[in-house]
C-alpha cells in the first residue's frame, strides 16, 4: 500500500461561513448581537421541542452556568461518569461542590444507571450524563432515578449534535439543561463556543444574566434601545458568544444534518471493513434513534496482537492520526489524589481507557482515506 496522510479531523468550513464572518467584520458589531441571537433561535428550532437556547463561549462555560443556576454550591455532590473529558467534572469544583465518579457500561461507554443509584447520598443534587461519542444515554432510566431522588439532570451534550434517546432529540428534554460544544473538532464548530438548551424559564433567566457579568440587561439591548442604564444583580461571568463565532455557527448549523449523514456513511464503512478484526466496535443507537457519530471508537480486545498504544503508534507511522477518548478521570493526578480514586472501582472505564482508540471521522474524508485506514488496520492486526 502506498502511504497516505489521514488527519484525525479537519473542520468543514464553506464559503457561506467565510462570507458571514466577513459581514460581521464589515458591519462593525463584533461581540454578542444579532447573529448570536439568530444562532440561538435557529439552534432551538433545529433541536425541536420548546427548550430555549443560550449561546456561550464554550460548553465548559455552559455547564458551569447550568450548575450555578441549578443552585449547586459548596459541599453538594454531583454524579459524573469517570469516563469523560475533565470539563464535565471540573465545573462542579468551580462551585465548591464535589463530583462523585461512577463507572460506565463497557458496551455503550455511557454512564451506568445502576451505578448512579448506588452513588446517591443525602448530599447528591444532580447527575451529569454524557452522551458519549454521540450515542444517547438511557434518559428514561436516568430521568426515573432523578425523579425518585429529587435530582437535577445537567446533560453534557458536547458530542450530541444531533442525537436522540427514545425518539426525543437531545436538547429537547425537560431536563434543566443540556449543553452542546462548538469546539474546533466537535460536530459543528465556531472555533470555540457552546449552547445551553433549557426548558425552565427561571434557569434561562439566571443563565442569561450570569453569562454577562450579572447585568440585568445586555449591551446589545442597551445599544438598540438607546438606554445606557443597567443594574448588576450578581457577580456574573464573561461567557457570552461573539457574533464572529455565531457567524460561523449559523452556517455550520445549516450543514449539521449533512455532516451527520457523512459521518454515518464513514462509520458504516468502518463497521463493514473492520467486522472480523480483534476489535470491539462501537455500540449503535437503538432502532429509531439517532447517533451523531461524533467519534468512532474501537477497542482492542484480548485476541488483538498489538496493544492499544502499539496500534496507535503503528497507525501513526503509516500516516494515520488517531486520538484517545479518554483517559478515565481516576487516572489523572488531580482527580485521583483529591478523591482517592482507585481503578478497581471503575472496571469498565479502566478497560475502555486502556483499549480505546478513536479513528479519523470528518466531513470531506476521501474514500481512498477511509479505505486506507481499514486496509492498514487489517494489515496490522487481522
Ligand atoms: C469538548 C467537551 C467538553 C468541553 O467543550 P468546550 O466547548 O471545549 O468547553 C465537555 N465535555 C465533553 C464530553 C467534551 O467532549
């Protein structure tokens, strides 16, 4: 085989995005304004249901705002999966609360509802499910647990545009909040950015204020009405999304369904081409539900002659860049030492963390590149 370069990811940016950013630069309104507002409205429409959308400058900021507006504070406990990006847990610490880490299901890589139940104490206030790789968590089970124990659900939907659970799209749930990410390599991108969806008007009001310094009225409205006056009702944050970023988001969102179809097509090729290899392939969404295929994660199994790290390196030498999602949080020094975490308490996360490798999936990936990834894997481990 001739060697080929295959990056892990490349964003797809079209002429429409470029023109809209140019319009923003020429019209002179750079920070949060009309484009951000339109992006919010379009996003709420895209997700469906009656949740409203609040644009922020990252999903991390959005998760922080959602927990703050949920009243999470010092000493409270919030249940998070051990197998996630560190942002899911770090925002809990921002508020002086404590993440309580629970194991995942090996098959789906999603939080295990039975582990949630076992972790609940009198101090538990919220659960943060992560729809891992774009496969929705079992929201019916998680909602039942939340209702029984009076807990809030803050969904980390960073991978979840679009995805659905039991026929309902993620973001449209009646949960206090679901938070999407537009980081550079997420399913749509604004460079940096995020969107909070909530169907609770009180939550929405608090998050809008806390997004911008705790002002009761934002700069765009003051500018439009010509009334300069405002009050500060809380020591808020600086988490608003710029119009420059929203300009990208407006057109990325229009492509979101096309992007999903492309990622699905690439994933189906991987399923076909890798079926007989010593790899555990990712779980599919149940019939009728949508998987975003943000990530295509395979796991080396006991029959594989290479370890994950050996396979990663061999692929790299063949020109194929992969990634690892993720190192389980119990393996990072801060989380391990602060909460005295032990690998044996998270057997599925531990196993996934040692064997997982994310293959390249991006819009614009050429057939020859997909074939090359498949053939290289076959040569290395079949
Ligand atoms: C990317 C990501 C985040 C953070 O998103 P940002 O927009 O970069 O803040 C949070 N959780 C998960 C699971 C992610 O993958």
